[in-house]
């Protein structure tokens, strides 16, 4: 797996200091600064402690099966902002290099929020997942019509296909049930990755369309 994060700290130096501090008990394989500078902190063949409690496609303990890239951005707590073009270009090149060295399927290029939706928001809705996918990193479905925000469903029967699609994509979600806080968090994670224009935690029409598009993309791959 390849898991992308933002640093969520006030500066790149703060993030590097923390990731290099053994007492912090956190680490990542790479850090990408806003000017495009790439720092290698942990060899790819070694475990880094970046994912925490996590789940994707039936697997837990993802630190042992993933490469982690931290992307410098203050995050939602310290003034979340757009990721600069130079930074995104460096992230793309770094990801392509990792993918060339490891047999990681596109569906396993994910956000920290995808694998830990109850704890994390990064790299967030401003991150250019579409641009990465267009350059060979991860997945992005073709645009679909009917992307409005209307008709959100909440009852268990209507949410059954929503839950099934989320589970097929890779998220941890119960198979049955009405809209609850746990499902809303998973929907937010999905939206941050694949529907960033509407991070609502609701199963509205536009989210349903995008969800089914991603599901079809995974099946076709």
C-alpha cells in the first residue's frame, strides 16, 4: 500500500523534528516540502510508524504493509491551504518511483483518512487526487452527471448499496444499518478523496453517483 498524509504541523521543520524524534514514536518513509524538496527518512524496505490504528480491504496493522509519504501542510488545525504545484509535482514523481519499485495496485493508493476515518482528515479535500490519477497514481473516475446535493438517504434499506460499495472499495463499514456517526465518518473520508466539493458525511445524490463510479472503476481494473 501507499498511504499519503499531510504533516499537520506549523512548519516543515517542526514535522521533520517530530518524525526524527524516537520519543515521538511516529515516522514516515518520506516527507515532501512545499517547494518540492523530498526527504527520505526511512528505507522503503523497513517499517515506518505512520498509519496507526487503520484498516483497508480487510487488512489491519497497515504500518507493516505500506509506504508512507508525509506532505508538508499545516492541516485543518493550523490553517489548511492548497498544496503548491511544485509540491504536487514532487509528490507525483515520488509516488511513480515507489509504484515502479513495488507492485501496489491503484486501488491501494489511499489517504490516511481512508484507512482511519474515525481519527484522520489528511491529506484532505484540497489535495489533488484527480491530478495524481491522471498521471498514473491512484484512481479517479470519469465525471458523471447529476452531481447535485439533494435527496440524501438515511434509512437502512436505501443505504445497503452504499455500505456495500464502500466495503468493496476498501473501507471498514458495517453491512447493515441506518445512517449513524460511524458511517458518516466513512462517507466524509470517501468524499475527501473522491468528492471534495461536498464533504458532508451524507449519502446525497452526487455522492451516490461518485461512489458507484469508483466501485465500477475498481471492478474494471
